[in-house]
């Protein structure tokens, strides 16, 4: 998955910039619990381990990783809640 997330399409934004494992995924787990099925969540992350952890999180829990892209600051993920 290498498409760039479109921030304007997100229903919610979770900024985990500056946080390191396991905090970004823990925050993602809590945030996705609070949104409705089908809604889009943009996750902004700077921790390199999210490149492995967030796709695995989505796969394990059945959420759709719509897009992800690396930026100079980190990685952005667009996730559709199952």
C-alpha cells in the first residue's frame, strides 16, 4: 500500500507524533473504538515501528488500511473502521 492519504477525506485525525511504541497503537486502539463503522481515521505517526505495527493492527482486527505514505516528518495512515 503506497497511496498517499487524503487528509480532507478523514472523519477523524489521530496525531501520535513524537510518541514511540507501544503508545501509537494503544492510542489507535482507543480512538478506533470511539468512531463509527465505515468512518475514516487519519493517523499521523513519527515512530518507524508503526510501519509494521499499524498494518498488522488493521489486518488482525479487520479494519481497512486504505492508504499510507511516508513524509519527511513520518508516516500517515488512512484507516476505515470495520
